[in-house]
C-alpha cells in the first residue's frame, strides 16, 4: 500500500444500517417512493427508476422522524440478489427503502463517496462482498458483513484526483462501448432488411399459399409434473425457455416414453424440424436432434406434396416473426391461436430458388455473426480495461500515471 494510505473498514467510514420495517400492507400506489434492491440496482445503473411502489407521506414522516433518512452524500446499496450496486443520494431525493434488502451507508467521515462508489465496482471490494455474503439460495449482504469490508483510503485530495481520472477514463470507455453497441444494432438491422426484402420482393415463379396448405403444424404437451416416472427419461423435451438461439439442443429437460404418451404428443419432431413458439412470440429454431415439445411450441413439417426446404421455412419465419408478435393477445402471456398460424401467407417457389435463397441468407448471416463477434470481443476488451484501471486505482498506481483509453 502506498505511503499515506490506510486500510479502513466501512464501519470506520459510515454508520452502516438499514431502515425501519415497512410491511407489505403499507405499500401504496402513490406517495413517497419506496425502493427495494431491484430499484436500487436500476438507480445505480441508470440514475433513475420507473418506480411502482410507494408509502404514505404520513408513514414516511413517522419513520424518518424515528430513524432518519438518507441524505446527500450518503450511499444506499443493494443487499439481496444483485449485490453491491451503489446509489449516491442526490439533492432533492426523497424516498424510503426496504429493510435488509437495501443497506444505508450514512457518511460519518470526510471520505469522498464517489471514491467509495468506484471501490464497489472493483474486484477488490466485490470479492469481499461475494465471499462474505452468499446465502443458501440468494446472495445477501448483511449489516455485520458490510461493516468489515476493507477499502484502501488515500488522503482526501488524492481520492478526489482518483475520482476525476476514473470519471474521465470511464466516460471515454462508455462512449466507445455505446458506439460498438450501435454498430452491432446496425448489423442486425441490415440483416433483417435483407431478409425482409428477399421474401417481400418475390421473383418470377413465386406463388402465395397459406402456411396450413404447405406444412403440417404439430403441437406437443406436458406430462403431469406430479408423476416422477414421466421425467428424467431418454427423450429430449423442449419448452419456450429452450428457444434461446437459432439452433435448439435440449440438455436438461427429458421425459420418458410413458411421459410422452401421457402428454398426448404423439409425434416427436425429427432433427432439423422448424420449431416456432405459440407463446413467448416471435422465436423460431431448428432442432439439432429429435426432440419432443410442449404445448407452447409448434413444429412446422413440410407436406409431402410440396418440396420445401426446412431452412427456407426457417428464414421465411424469421422475416415475418414481427407479424406474429403484433398479433399476440393475452393479459399476461402473449399468444396466437392455431388458425392464425395456419393462415399466414407463405411464399412458395421452386427447389432451386429455395436453395439459392437459403445459401444467400446463410452466408449473409455468417458474415453478420462474424462482425458481431468482433464487436463483442471489443466490448469484452473494454470491460477488462475498466477492471484494469480500477485495480490500478485502488493499488495506488493511478495518480502517478496518465490513463490511456
């Protein structure tokens, strides 16, 4: 540790505490904002939050008169779930917060709280948070654990200098990340535009059919979850949660033949079948193995009288997925009915033209994927640069060198 620096616990710098308990019955639709850990995380990441919970002005006045409330220069921190996310209280803030899931660091020293905020972004502090604070199922940071977290503290002028240097470096890094993320979005939009053009500007010899004319739309089912013998079998079984990429390969959901029979799903879609979602709309995948499906998924199997490539169906569905999403209904879970799916307009063309379209889109998709991967690597490098700068900052190396970004 550099000369003049001291290793101090949070308890030496702050009065580490929480709030008075607010019962769920006291939550209101309006009044004084009431923050849980999830709201604090959003505040820390975005500087603002669309809050949905409040307490009455009367209760706020009663509790703050007894226990006080965070003031400018104090820190509140998420202590359940996503741990260690700090929000610095600003002028004009008026809120209360949930006990235990949010901790309050009341500044009782002359420490620069921006310096402490940056410390909580560093591995030095977060390793202490995670090491000392994991519960059986959900991560927690208790008051007693928070109090003993150690942070290297330089003299105040050096704290201020470090904060200024970190602000400058992080602003440049964040701008670079924003530019890269915009480039990724542009690449995705370019591909979607290409996809839409191919299926909307049909060439000679294309004709329109309904999807129900050219494919069999098959569904699946779910065996009773109360019957153990229906599960942990040899048959892969997919749900909407498995639809996370263009290729679907199930590893953790499996049912038995008895379970398949009980689910009323008589057909197991074969490898390379196209699977689309009936709820959780707009997703489409290509099976990488024979896989049973539940009732929220639909398999699209070309009818024998039509010579249709599965990959052609896949790319077509990608081009109209937004229409399926727009047609979704339901108060909590958006879904579409089978007649709507079967009634979608499908562009039928020759086998040779399908091969040409599929090859073109496969190549273009691969090119876009390579571009995205390059950009994602740059984003990862920038995140590593942040970690490196923070490590230097709290090792006392930052104030003697120029930070290059």
